[in-house]
């Protein structure tokens, strides 16, 4: 195996403490051999909360697109109808009356077949996501199938539907790596303002505690945005107090439905700098970094990673809604092997990324292809928000070379 | 009346662990211990043979049929690999009635190269 990094945050795994280098080398193996080792399967667009930054679609507006194949069951959360005919309790896909013909979500039977096809193609790490994955009535059938196929599974959820019975049942799956739970604040006021559902903060934490009680690995996922930036250090402290791992991300992209209202939730430049000089400083690099080799610029998109949308579109990764084909028209293997979209991505070289190739901040950049694609419509484009983050990270790294004392941790606001 | 024969140990994979073959090796993921293991080619072949539980004797027969090496060398490698896999918690032993696996439980015979 070639000991270089296949760079991509989308192949991060919950629940693996040891063997990180081994996993990295296996990811590189998959990258180089075009084995879709990591797949995200969006089992539904239905969701019981209505996050302001949701990348699926604007959950406050009528949506003439996909239609859920089911209604989320067991949701006790009630969402007030949005002005202008929003999505109501399920916050999903409910096409407004008179809307164009909907594209139905994959049925449970189709999802089971997708799991089989992914396994056949070499998928080992399967991320089940949504919408809200726990709202899917066939979830445990999907988990059963993944277990039979010896796939390692992680769930990405808001946690609010994790009742005691469900947490206990999840704990019986020996192939469950863990559960990634999204958290948008350190207080109910802030978190619930982001989800637009009163009580979601309390339910999310109750779900987290239920998972922990039955021994399921939990990782928190913080998305730092304008409304919650001032609680970043408190969110980190909450994770630390419970010994929970977390990831922290500034990434808010335009939506897959083409709307961009989500972008108003992005942190401002001032907020980002304040955070990066404050509580996040220990997480950032210090000292100059050499630019990575040109061949390392290609991430794991369409190489070791892929994603399947709730309606069967096959994407290069979960962040890039660039459909390479649809599973109702072609098999996964055929799309994976022959799609012009995937061939295009796999053939890209550093010089094809016109703005990134000469950029002096390349070594400090996340190279977020999802942000670039949704911002510009061009996979090789650049999202100014990401560029600004790279510039800031570079500036701070040079300001504070390695070996300098850490600034005191403290709130960034 | 049929009498039950003495028990023997059948090796089996730890249940439902995720794994994937990578060229000549297998990566096994163990969420219980939050760890991953890359099996060498010998352990990989044993892992594959343990798709169904099997005794050491049966595994030896299978391996002898595949590899052109002295039986004792294959046996030593098998015992070492089984020990390593068991130590990592990737396989375990079940007691099964002798003869429950069929004729492959008989002593292995040397065969030609696979």
C-alpha cells in the first residue's frame, strides 16, 4: 500500500480507537484501486426537525421534488407549519398540491438491494443517514442486511428518536461502529433555534445518554454557525465532561435543491477569527506546512467514497450532489465503472483546479469539494468561504510557529 | 440407540464481525474493541475457511489440500494463526459432537500442489 493520505473527511469513522494508521492505509488502498470502501446511504429525506442549515432542501418551503416513500413513524416532535405551506410535522418532501410529479424515495426493498450491490462492489464502511435515519420504518431490516453482509455501520442522526427500546436494540448489532449525533448548541435556546423544534435539545441529549447507557459509541458532530458560535467552547466542554469524541465543522453549504438560504447561517469572518484565536486554537496547525504533493490533491470522491441519495442518485460523496446515475436505471456496478461523471472526477489533476493549484494556502485548506460544487456548480471551483478559512488558518499558523506556548483556552466571544 | 461421540472443538468466527478482503489480506473490523486487524495471508485463508465452523483437523485437511508443504509445517502455521486470531477475539471455539463435520475430520493425507 502506498503510505500517503487519501484526504477526505467523509471517510471518517466513528468508534475506531486503534489502528488509525491501518485504516488510513486501507483508505488509500481503496482510493488507488477504485474500491467504494465507504458509502453513505441516505435512507430518507424525511426528518422530524427543520434545521436552518439543512443541506437537503429548504424545509421551510414547499418542495416539488422528492416524495418520501413513508411517513416517519413515532415522531413525537411537532413542527409548526411553516409560513407559506411548509413541511409540517415531518418536514419533508411533502410536495405541495399541484406540484410537479414527485420522484419517490427508494423503498425498503430497494434499499436492501442497494446494500447488497454496495457490498458486492467492496463497500465495508456503510453510513446510514437522512433526513433522519431513525425515522425510517425499515431501519432495522437495513441493519440486519448490513450485518449479514459483514459491513461496518455507522448512523448519522439528530438523536431525538432514540427511545430506550431503540437504543437497546441498536446495541445488539455487533457490526455497529457507532452513532454520530448532531448538536447545534450548548443550551436548549440555541440548539432548538437551529432545529426550529422546541424540545429537540433535551431529546437529543436523552438519546445520547440512552446510547451511552447501553454501550453504543457516540460521537458528537458540531456545526458551528452564526447562531451558536458563541457556545462553541461550551459545546466542547459538554463533550469533554462526558468523555465524548466530537468533530467540529464550520461547513454550511448551499442546498442540494439549489436554494442558498442555508448560507445565512454561516459564521462571519469575525466570528471565525475569534474562534480560531480562542477555543479552537489548540486544534489548528502551527508553523509553516509544505504544500502537499500534487497527486495528493485528489480526494476520495468517486474513488474510495460514494453516496446514494434517498431517490437513488449515485454521488461521488455525500457532500457533492453531482449525480453519476440513478439506481433505478442502472446497477451500482455499472454506474461506478462507466459513469462519465466519475470518469471526469477520477481524471482530474491538480492543474485542473484553476483557483486551487496556485493558491498559497493550499496546505491549510480543507479542499471542500461539496462547498465548491454547491457554491459554483463546478467540482473544480472554489468556495470563497473555504478559501477564507484556509487563509486564516495559514495566517495563524505562521503567527504561532511550533513550540510557542498555547494561548489560554477561553470563549471566543 | 445411538451413543453421542466425544466432543471436539470447532473453531468459529466471532459473530457478525465486518470484514473486507484487500488483495491477499483481510481487514477485520471489531466494533466491540474499537479496533481493526489486518490478517496475514495464512490467517486470511483460515478466516475464509471458517465461513462455517470447523475443527482444527478439518482446517488442516483443507490447508494441506491447498499448499505444497509438509503437514507439520502447515499444522504449526495453523496452530499459530488460530492462537493469534483467538487472542484478538476474532474467533472462538464451540464444542460439537465428534463426527459432526463429516469425513473431513479424518487425519489429513498429503496431496499434490494446489
